[in-house]
């Protein structure tokens, strides 16, 4: 089976855009909560913050795997 093109396998840009979207949602909902009523915006605001933090953790793990692969670690994932 042929390998997929590099542009279809590169996940880093997708994770960056998703993480930025979570943080943008946090800022928008924070503004809604600041200038409006608290209500359900509060729960969604903290959900967006946790999504952004998890995205940052994911980027760290992806960088760690890339470093391990480039330095020849036997436990590094390949083909990602």
C-alpha cells in the first residue's frame, strides 16, 4: 500500500488551529460573562480553557515524539 502524502499526515497544523479555536472560545465566552450574565457561559468558558490546555499538552507530546524519532529512539513512533 503506498504511503499517504506528507500534507495529509502532518497533524501539527490541525492541533495548532484547534487549540487556538479553544482559546478563542474561552476569550469570547469570558467577554460574554464579563459584560452579560454568568449563566451557562461559565461552564462553556471553562470547557474551552481545558480544551486549549489539552491542546498545548498534545503539542508538547507531538514535539517530544518528533524529537525522539529524530534522535533514533527505539520507542519513538514512526510514520506520523
